[in-house]
C-alpha cells in the first residue's frame, strides 16, 4: 500500500471485500441448507446464515499498536490470535466476520480506521463483537488478560464476564476481573454488545514472550472461543 490513495477509497475497497465475504458466507450457508433438506437440518444451522460474531483485530498498517518489550508489534499478535479464533469458531459452525484479515489497517487515519470498524459492526449486527488487543503499562511487573465492556450494556457485561472467566483458565495467577468503560470510542459507538479483550501485557517480558508463541496464542484463542460459545449458549 505504498501508493497515495485517499482514505475513503481504501475504506470503500475494503468494504467491498467485506461484502463479498458476507456473500460467500451466505452462499455457503445456502449450500448447507440445500444439502440438509434431504436429510434434516438443525435449526441452529439455518440461523447460522447471519453473521454471529465480528472479530476485530486491533490496529494494523501504519498503526502498530503497543510495541512489546521484546520488539513484537501489537497489530501482528492481534491478527494472529484473531485468525486462530476465526478458524476455531468456523469449526463450530459459528459465522464469523473479520474486520481485517491481513497486516493493513482499515484507513489512512486513525479516526477513519476506527469509524470503519464501527460501521462494519453496526451494519452487520452480529450477536457479539470481540475486539482483540494487547495491553502495555509503564511498570513491567503488571500482567494478565483483561476484558472491557461498555458500562451501560448488560449484555456486554455478561459477555465480558464469561470471557474473563474463560481467560483466567489460561493463567492461574491472573486475578483480573472484567471491567466497565464508558470512554473507549468503539464501546460507545457500537450498537451491538462489544467486548475488548486485552490478551496480556506486551510490557511484561514473560507475557510478551508467551504471546509471541504459536502455542500460547492457541491457548488464548481457545479461551476466547470458549468465552464466545458460553455467551452464545446463555442468550439462546
Ligand atoms: Zn490495542
């Protein structure tokens, strides 16, 4: 993306990509339904035509997010974990949409990037949106995954608590609780429940090293997947 293209054009291009992905998913679901008409289709499969979960991989492109004490960039860890969560959810027939699937951001400016993420969520109206991030703090000793939800959303609180509990299973030392927030842009602007999953602190050497490994990313992705599933079961 070295060419100077206006942010709106990039936004539009990206959006076309998202739309075609939805079409693909709907076609796939249609196939499932067609095949199933000869046998029998579970009602849950039919409902799966609609996007259930939007996975938002934080940052991207010129915005690296937090830089780890070991040099890793948050945008890369976010995407690697999000992709793992995406495939785990798909294995369970849960329809997922990603806000980004590669290293690029969604727009040239941070403001446009955030607006595009919110637009994708609001227009697709998933049951739950999950934004994946990594944390950082000035004191290196601070660590542990933590989930944030919009202060005024009871569904968001419920999803965040399930998610936090699921993440605690990955790290026995983590005593963090899901936390309310009413200032983050995405929490305020999304019209469906959104939770922000801070998977760990890149400012903590041990956690940054763990988060950089495929093995630990798998564990975190499993926990995120479980948290989502528990929430979906609770509201169904
Ligand atoms: Zn972030």
